C-alpha cells in the first residue's frame, strides 16, 4: 500500500503495531515504515511469523470453546487489528449464528477497513468502536457497544496480543479488572501475551525495536500473565504456550518460536 493513498489521519511517519501484525500474517494493509520495523523484529526473532499465526489460531480455538462449551453469545474484542479472515465474529457465528461481537481498536487504518467486520449473519450483530484500551470508560460508554451488547448477559472479553502494549505504568491489571467489573458472572477473559521466558536476550532486542519505534511494550513472564486471571476460574490447561492450548492437531512449533502465553478464564 502506498502512503499517497493513506487517509490524512493515518500517521505513516512511524510504524504501528496493528500494521506490523498485518505484515507478520502476510497481509497487505501496511506501509513501508511498518514493513521495515517488522523486518527488524524478524531479524532478531524469526519466530515472529509463527507467533502471529499461533496467536490467531488460539483466538479461533478459544472463541469456539466459549461458544460451544460455555454458552457465550457476546464478545468484546479489543485491539482487533486489521481484519484478517476468518475474523472473530465469523468464527463465533459459525458455531452460534446469533453471536454478537463488538470490535475496538485505535488505529485509523483499522477503522478504514472496519466494514469487513460488519458482515454479520442475519441472526447476529457486529459493530466497531474506535477506542483505546487505556481509556476503558470511554470505550465501554460507546453507543455502538450498547446497541450490540447486553452487559447484563455474559460477555467474552478478547484481549489477544494486546496487553504487552500496556506497560505497568499504564496499570494493565487495573484496566482488565475494570473491563471485567462491568460484565456478569459467566463472562470470560481470553488473553494472549508475548513473553521473554524462553529467550530473554532475544526478547530484549524485540523490546528495544518497538520502544525505539515509539511503541512502548512490556513483555511479561508466565506468572505476570497469570495475574490477569486473578479471581477467574481458568479453563484447562490453564496458562499455556499458545500452540499448546487445546490444539486441534499435532504440536509442531517450539515454545521459543511461539513465545506466547495464553489462557481463558470464566468469571464466577
């Protein structure tokens, strides 16, 4: 995509995490600055492409499990990223056609392609909120959210590869707690989070690249990721490396390639 065609509110002077993720997944909705930064990451951590694919696969599996086994019919997906099919609502509605999904992200390029997220089944609903996880109050008060989600009924909060972009100074645990506070018993948290646990020196280099590009990151240990699930009932197998959370087939990638802690918890 050439920057000359970019909407004026899209900052193409520096890379954006959503557009870098699009590059990792083999998408085309990114700019040269994003590709350069993503290739810098890949230069020190070649597993980033595997990590991105396994993150996506975890989202698919977690969504199906919540729909089939736990009666979830509503999702709030924050940090949606640039649409990549199948999107969360397509996975959920393949199990329960009446599923309702609200997506939220803060990248104007995601907003530009949000119509891809609106192609719901006739029985279900989808909506897009241009919002920031660091301002959960404004996000939760969005009229688009109220039109689609009934917060008196269980909601799955989907935070995939998002919270490592929220540093401790931004109160990540407080943000997740506030989001969970507004949903009732039976709601769920599905979360994935990159980790330095398997190769600390490599992940320090990845941290330096993101921070240097103006995108603060904080990759966390398993224990720190598990804190996001405090007070929730973790589904088996608990907090696990992404490709080991209820895999559909043989596990082929290494833990170091994936470097992604994942889990799903239910609010009692």
